[in-house]
């Protein structure tokens, strides 16, 4: 079935149908264009959204990206940005493959339809023109035949008229013959025109019109097929990017599963761990004994184990430091010396067994490793710290990490310079052996510059290693007193044995001089004499009421019921110095024993 056969007489219907099909294509193109605008606006809004929530360079959020939950959120933003890119790709492909292609094809269809309709109109006009000629010849034949019939009747009437002359009869007959001849010619012309018209009409209805209508049918079917392809492309365009969109969504899911709360907690600890001790228990100030605790606390001779910056806050040591209070308004002038260790069993340990309670010796021993780090720690709590090259504004633990990181960076730069120096030396050697390849002197500036860079980096390496050694000593001084002596000694040994690099890149024979070591050496002899003087006669006895492990430095173990000699009374710090029968001395908690002093 085709239009030329079954719709040969429905020209107007075919005209309207083909026009409606072209209008549908235009409508679909417009629909896809509006869809692409929606996709583009959606992608633009997604990009603006991800840009809005992406941290700016150097901001606090960027620094927190080391945590997995923050990093996962950034991964989600990146995936959404890629997702927006896929939406833009959908819009672009729809515009290129559907809108532009269909618009171009639509113009071709319009031209083709116009051509076919024009051919149909020309054939129609030709047939109408032939019909007009046929109708004209028919009317002429009809007119002439009437005239011939009238002439024949007049000739016959004249011939029968007795009054008519022979000449009138002859004339009438000639006139009748002439009209008859003209009528015959018109008849022949009419017959010819009729035959011509019938042929053209047959050609028009059985050949020309079916051919044109079939062409229009083929055009319309091709339009429908192309439009159907556009419909399919509408979905395929989005389906083709669905795998990538699926990967984006999988990335979002993966970002959620990559969150590790435990690692985030550990990262926070590693980032902000200061290395300071928690504040110890407050001392009991017994005013009934007439003891001026304020003067006792202010004495350098009662300095206890360093516990970190919290002990330094406030002029009155009896006032606790509230961790969650508002911003501190303290100044460095409010720093006060430390008091004696808490009782009955403070976590910070007893007084130093080597220096006892001598103010001067203990001050000289502790001043470098106690006061300085605490002042630095106060700066981190009381106000915004001033950034220094040696990272002295940071807590001990963070300072050591930053110094170690700086050393690693300098080491990498130095290795690069060393490799470059070796390469330049090899190149220079090649130039010297083969002058045609280059001038060895041209490499001298680069070699000198590399040597200067190596010298500078080695100097920085030496400087930072000295600071790292110092930070190691400070960190060791901040260790709890109940740490095993072997650990502390091994840590000090490791810190003091770090040999810094000399400027020429070799290990120097002597370590970095420590000013505190000179102070310690100056008073070593005095300390030994003091130890001998402290082996005095016992002033009483005590009986252990509980077991005491004596794990801290300067303490001794004690079993329940054991009797020990009292060498030194409790000075208000909760510790009593005792001696065994074998001569071993150390501190024990006063609250753990029952003391009997000799009168």
C-alpha cells in the first residue's frame, strides 16, 4: 500500500500530514534544546555547590583534610564535580547529535517537500491547461456544428423555395458546405484535444501523481525514522554516560566507606599531642602548723617534676586551671615556680634522690629543661604563639615532629643537590676527555652553585639536628617520673649521641655543645659530696602498711609489714626517705607507712 495508489485523490490530506510531521520535528528539537538548558543549568549549579563547599587554600578546613571524614567529604565534592561534568556532556551530546542533526535534516526535508509539492502543482496546472484547451475546442465544435446545421437547413429551404433563383440556391448550398467543412475541422480538433487530455489525465493520475505522492511518502517515512532515532538518542545519550555517573556514585559510596573514625582519632592525637603532663593533685596547705606555703611554693628548692604548661597558669597555685574556660588572660609575668610532688602517691614521683632538696643544685639541674619549655607551652595556651624557625612555639611532641619533618625535607633537597653535583662532575670529566662535546669551564658556575647549595643545606641540617637534639632533651625532661629508669636513660643516651652534620657533610667528632652540660659538670663534685653527707644516722623507724612497688626513679620497693629506717621526715610533699638494712635508700609514700620518730 502506498500513497500514490490509495491516496491519489487526497492531495490536501498529504500536504497537511507532511507539514504536521515537519512541525513535530521542530517541536522535538525545541524540546531537546530546553532539556539541554536544564542539564547545563543543573551542571552549573552542581559546580557552584561543590566550589562553595570546597575549602579555600590555607584555610582551617584544608588543614583538617588529613582526617578521613574530611577527606571523604572532599572526595564526594570531587565526585559531584565529575558528575556535573557528565551532565554537561549529556547536554553537549544532545545538542550535537539531536538538535543540530535534526535541524539540518529538517531543512533538507522542507526543501524536498517543497520540490515534490511544486512538481505536483505543475502537473496539475498542465492538466488544467489541457482541459481548458479541450473545453475550448469542444465549445467551438458545438458552435460550428450548429452553424453548419443552420446553413444546411437554409440551403434546403432555399432549394424548395420556387421564388428563389438558381444563384440563391447555389449560394446557400456553398454556404452550407463551407459551414459543414468548418464543423468537421472543429470536430477533428476536439477529438484531438480530447485524446491529448485523456492521455495527460491518465499520465497525471496513474503516473505523475502516484510518483510524487510516493516520494512524499518516502520522505515522510524517512522523517519518522530519523525522528525515532532522535528519540533513541535522547535516552542513549544519557545511558552512555551512566557508567561514568555510576562510577561517580560508587566514588561517593567509597568515600563513605573510607571513613575510619579510629584513624581520625589517632591523627588528631598525632597532630595536637603536646607531650606535657596532666596537672597533679593540689597540695594540702596546713596553716595550723604555721607554715607559709606561699613562700614554700615560691622556693626554687621545692621544684618538683615538670608536669607541663597547666601548672604555670595563675599566680595562685591553689587555683585550678579550667580546661574549658574562656580565653586565658594570663601573661608571662603570672608564672610561678613549681611546688613539691603531691601526696600520698603522686604520679609524678618523689624528689630527686641525687639532689635531695638543695635549692641551688636542683635549680641549676632543672632550670634549662623545665622553665624554658613551660614558658614556650604557656605561649601556646595564653596567646597566639610567635612562629619561630626552631619551632620553639610548639609543644615538645609537635616540635620534635616538625623538626624531624624539616630534617627529612632538607635531606631530600641535599640528596638532589648531591646527585646533581655528581652528574655535573661526570659531565665535566666527559668534556675534558672530549673537548669537541663541550667546554668544561662552562660547567663551573653550575658546579659552584651546587656546592654552595650543598653547603647551605648541610648547615641547615646541622642547625636543625642541633634543635632536634635539644628538643629530645626537653622532651625527656617532660617524661613522667614513674617511667622506668632504663627507658629514660636509653632515651637520653640516644638523644645525646646524635652527631650533627658538619658543613662539609661529614659527622663531626664532637656533638653539639650543650650549655647545661657545663653547669652539670661544674656541680657534679658538690653533688657527690652531698650524697655522702646525706648518709646520716636514721631518725626513726617505720612499718609498711601496704605494698609499694617502687617503680619510679628514686623510690624503693616495700612489702607490707617490712620495717625500715627513717632517714628524712616528710617535708610536706607526701614522701619520706627511708633506708634498708643493706644500705639502700629511697622514697616511699608517707601514707603507706606507720612512722615512729626517735626522741
